[in-house]
């Protein structure tokens, strides 16, 4: 990745009743000798992070306890490859069977990785918890930036809260599936039972994400190890214990086809993209802890990209292990009473005795996914309420004096998630809309800042992580096209023809309702957001602003000295060359 060279963009921040124009400092170098590796002290990095955040109009309110590996860990643990595939295998298994599971996964992962690279460029340039909506405001034209910023903020909030809801709902389903297996199928969970367990899981996650930042950061390391270990363990167990009657030849594992959706072969294959789209998702979670990450301008884009790649590789291994060891009779697997095709495959492979410890491990990892997601969601909600855009922002935007974390934001996230999964009391198809919502909301929130940056390149100055002018633009346009495409796919019904309300995909309805609400609130006469919403608002005090401007002036002076020094060296080099000639 190319290094940041030159000053960064200039943006307007609202502070103290006036517009203050500040520019982020150029990346600094610690004193050192030669071109070797420079070791920067923790205090130096924290000061640089705080100064960079101040140039975006915000003071440092969190402790920066997240290391680069822990930033990676929050996205990687939220993806939770094995539990996520278990929760969404119901989309790809009936929509093409092995072909969609293996090749659909690879195609989806490729385009998701490009999206991560596009977001990485933006995250390095402007590492703030508001992330997506802040970028939109900074990169859009003055005429539209307030409304676009508002829209992206709501799309991202919808995405993060629905991701919490969908993960925790899958935890509840897994717990009840374990009970069903343990009773040899005598217990069949109802929708009401599932919702009750879901509320209990949600409550525990709200409590967990209310604790201190240091504990939350260390939690990510544990979650990362468990997620990776579980994925590898499943591959090994399926490969070594599956009875011969369930083993498949390579020709079937990579080329077998099964389609019961009613869609054409092409349509069914595209529907299978839902599995990687929901599994390798919420990588913007790294962005939402930017203000708690050390060396955020580098750690956040690295966390985004490498979490996608790691999950893509592990997920491919799981898909291959499944297609080799699930047998060819897929109908009983898809329609199993356990409600989890992957549970049936593992049960067939290892029996009830071997199934239970693996499934308990799966539940633990999935539970940790939900905790990490609620953490990221609470930071997005905190940032958006800091700018006054959410209902009850005055209450939501508070830092707990004991834990120094946004406790109210964590509970706000949990409350909204509880409301979303009331759809689960309708039927399994209806609650599937919550899974789709997390993808749709994220796609909208990702697409707008990416396109805004591409349409106004003069407003964007790279950070320390940058693809280069050509590749950054190409990757950005491809990523935007993918995001629009996958938003359409997840709105389609899983089976056709649709014969009644029970078969509908409710994602369009809930998404439309959300944006009707946000649009109505924005344009409401007298009280609407367009009368008072100013986009990202600075919370800097007068002294903070003066310090930023002073630091900028000192940086400009240092840059000027460096430029003069380089010019002098170049002049002397030319003189020596002329003398040699």
C-alpha cells in the first residue's frame, strides 16, 4: 500500500457556533537513523491518533485499548465463519447445492474483498467512529451532503442493529436445536420459545458490551482464536469421521447441482450469494472502533481487509468439507426438524455423542459474535447520536463515568434489535428479512461514500493505506456495482412462485419503512432534520481548536523545511553530476 504523502483533505466542522477549517496532519515520522524500522512509543502513537481525530472535529473520549490484532479480531469474530455458515446454509444448499456452496462462496468472497479494499482507503484517510456517514459528509457536494449524511447514518444504524438481531436469533435457534437433538427430536421449538431465548441472549450481550474498553479489547483476542479453531476443527472432524455412505466424490463435491427454489439455474446461483454476503459482513465494525484503536489510520483498513480474506479462506474450507461429507440426498437435510442443515450434516457424521460438544462450541462462538456485533453497533449509535440525529440522542450520547463506555448506546442497540425480531413470531420466512436487512443497510451505507469519493476525487486525500490512483478508482467502481447487485438479490424471495404472505421476503418492506421514517423526519415541517441537522458536529473546546491549528502550523513549517532540504540536496546532486561530466 502506498504511503500517505502530502497534507490531507480539508473539511468543515461545526464548533462553538462557527465554521472552523482544519486539515489533518500529514503522517509523522519519529526521529530515527537511516531507513530502518522505526519504533514509536505508545504515547507518541496515542498523541498522533488524538491529533488526527481533532482535525476531524472530535476530541478523544475513549481509551485507545485496541491493538491492530484486536481491531482485526472484532470484524473476524463478528463474521464467525462456522456459525454464520450454519445459520445461512439454508440459502445456498437448496439454491444450487455443491456448485453454489463452493463456487458461489468464492465469487462472493472476491467481490466482498474488493469492497473491503475500497472502504480501507476511506478508513485510513478519515479514521473516526462515525465512519461511513462522516465520509459521506466530507466527500459530497454542499447541496446534498446533509441529506446523504443523514441517509447513510440511518442505513448504517439499521445494518448494525439488524446484524445484532440476526446473530442473536441464530444463537437462539442453535441452542434450541441442541435441545431438540438431546431429546432425540421429541422437543420441537416454537417461534415463541425461540423469541424468549433470543431476548435472554440479547440481554446478556447488552450487559457484556457495557463493561470497560480494555476488557472488551482482550475479549476480541479470545474470540479470534475460538472462531479460527472451530472452523479448522469442523473441517478435520468431517474429513475423518464421516461414514462412507455420506462421502461424496470430487466430481459431486465441486460440480453437483441441486435446485428446489423454483428459480432458473442462474437465478438460484445468484441467490446463493446470500451466504457469503451475510457471513463475510459487518467489516465496517473496525471503523466504528476507530476512536478506540491504536494507530487507527493503519490498523482499521488492515483489520477490514484481512478479516475478509481470513474468513473467506476458512469458509471455503468449511464449504468443501461439507460438500464432500453430506451425501447426495439433500432434501432431508434442508427440511430437517432441527432447522439447521449443518447440524444435520454434523450429526450424520459424528452421531449424537460427538455432535453435542461440537455444537456447544458452535453456540459459544456464535454468542461471542453477537457480543462483538453489539459492541460495534453501540459505537455507531454513539457517533450518530453525538451529532443529534437519532431519537433520544441526548440520552443515548453519554459516556458512563465508571466504565468510560457508551452504556446507553449498547442498550439502545439491544432494544431496537428486540423490536426487529418480533418478525420471528410471524414465521421463519419473515424473520429471514432481518438477515437481509443487515446486508441491504450495509450496502447502502457503503455505496454512497464510495461513489461520493469517486465522483469528487479532489475532496479525497489518501491516508497511509492506499491502493494508488488507478487501482483505487477501479476497485471502487467494481465494489459499488457489487453492492447494488447484492442489495437486489437479498430482496428476492427464496422460493417462487410466492403463493401467500408467508412466502414473501419482508426485507423490502422493513427497509422501506425505515427510510420512510428517516426521510419523513428529515423533511418534517418546522421540526424536521433539515431545519437543524448540520452533519458531523465538533465537540472540541476553544483550547482544543487552537491546539489543532497550532499543530497544523507547526506541521506546515516542518513540511516547508523538509521541502527546502530536499531541493537543496537535489541541487547539490545536479552540481556533482555536472562536475563529473
